[in-house]
């Protein structure tokens, strides 16, 4: 149950960072230049954690 809740939280976090990156890209300017790479790294890291958790969830099933 805990893993499922954590998975949902991670998925919402991925979507939030993705939307923030798209909005920031649409606005452009110096703010986009400053935060675009950081948001991309955060999104990829969160996606990696989500995949790792998914693998662990399926590995723990019997």
C-alpha cells in the first residue's frame, strides 16, 4: 500500500515538473535559461525513481 501511494506521489511530481518546464519554455527569457536544465534533470531523476519503484514493486510480488 505504501509503495502504491509513493508511486502516485512520484507520478504527480513528474507531471508537475514537466508542466513547469513547458510553461517556462513558453515564457522564455533569462528565467528559462536559468532553470530549464535543472527542471529537466529533476524530471528525469523523478522518472528514474518511478521506474525503480515500479521494478521493485513487481519484483516483490509472488
